[in-house]
């Protein structure tokens, strides 16, 4: 058994999940296509709303959330290549650090911006007069700057430390990107584990705040049900309740499973527990599935926008109406042109027939 440069044995086995090398390239390719299309369209709509002076605090948050999603999407081709090469990083260490950081930035920017969107909607429901009297753009800008600064600051350790780990597996050198810490020293392993648990604690606190905000929104809307009589009031209540459900679903589907599994998984892959091989393998398999679920976040965020603000919904609906009218007009024009051409053809045919009759020999 060889010894690693830091004093730990080289013979520790890398805990892997073979199914990801088949599943991940297909899944991330679909996320890349759909996420790039959806978020570019969302950014276009938000830009048009800004030109129409319809931008306010929540649309500032949505724009920043879209930018975070696009950062993640643009890094996906490198991760697709990584999984197609069966976990071998064929690029530089710098690119490994950047792409890994983009994954971190997207995850926690999304979590924080969804949290402030939830708080913004709670404030709009409970303080409607204040929300209607001012757009609070400055607050939106300041909060966005704080979120980006906090997330980027937390990413610095990933950017300044080596991201790749080289391993001699089955007679070949495999270069892992942000994986393969099994041969590190115990001090470094515990540092990695503690970092994971700090992140889990941070997420739990944010998720608790999101749950409280959305539960209070739902409670307030239920209490206002009797006051908001009429068709418009019911429609607004329905959209607001839908937004509450969508935000909670995004957290429960995309983020909660990963952070529930993250702690035990880190302890398993770092070999800091006495768990048997089957338990460690099961945790690693589940962890890979939760990574896929987190990738769905950039597809679900544009859905949140549709429920978060009426002007975004209205713009999308108006565009679809114009497109459908354009198709109807084009069909009508084509039908009218075909009818005109048919009438012209019949007239020409009649003229030919008349000439034929006139030119026929007279007996």
C-alpha cells in the first residue's frame, strides 16, 4: 500500500455510483437546453418590463436569480464532459474551481433570492398600501448586492484551493473535480465535514424563514377571503396561493433532499464513521440523485416568476395572444389568398372555354 503525500494511505477506495455516468450526461444536456432557453426568455421579458418602467423590487430579485441560473447553465457542458469521461476531469484546475464555484453560487444565490422573494410577497400581502405606494428599488439593489457579496465570499475557499484530486484507479490516473477526498489527512477530512454541516445549518435557517413567510402569506390570504369578494379578488388570491405552493415545492424538491443527505453522505465518503460498505454506497447513490434534483432548480425558477408578479404573467399572456392572433391572421390571409386565386383561376378557365367555343368551326 502506497502512502499519499499528506501521510494517509493511498489504497482507500473512491466511493462511486456507476449509474451517474449514463444518467447525468443525458439529464444535464436536457437541463442545459431547457434552462438556457427558459432563463434567456425570462431575462428578455424582465428586460422588456424594465424598458416599460415596470421594474420594481421583486423584479430586481428575479433578474438576479435568472443571472445565477444562467451561470450554472453555462457551466453544464464541462460537467457533461466530466461525467461522459466517467469522472475524469480533462480540463485545467482553474476551470474545475470555476465550474464548481458556479454550482455553489447558483445553489445558494437561488436559495437566498427565493427567500427574499417570499419575504417580499409576505410584505406585499400584509402591507398592501405600503407595497402599492412605493417600489423600493433601492432596497432591492442593496439586498441583491449583499446576497452576491455573501455568496461570492463563501466561494473564495473553493476558488483559491486546488479543486482536482489525482488517483491511480485500475491502473490509470483519474483526475477528480471536487471529489475524491478519501486519501486526505484526518484534519482535512474533519474540516471538510464541518464545512458541510455549517452549510446545512445555514440552509435550515433560511428554509425555516421561507416556511414561516409562506405560511403567514397563506394564513393572511385565508383571513382576507371574505373581504376579497368578486371574481378579481378570487383570481388574485388563487395566484398568490399558487406562488406560495410553487416556492415551497421548489425548496422541497430541489434543495431539501440534498441538504438532508449531505451530512451523512459527507461522513460516509470521508470515512469518518464505522458504517458498513452497503450503507455508505446507498448514501452515495442517494446523494447523486439529490444533485440531479438541485439541477431542476434553474428550470423551475421561471415558473416562480409567473406566480410572483402579475405584470410578468400579463406580458407572457399578451405575447402568446399576439402569436396566436398572428397565426390566425396568417391562416385567414392564406385562406383568402387561396380563395382569390381559385376565383381568378375559374375566371381564366371560363375565358379559355369561351374562346374555345368562339374558335370552334361553325357548321
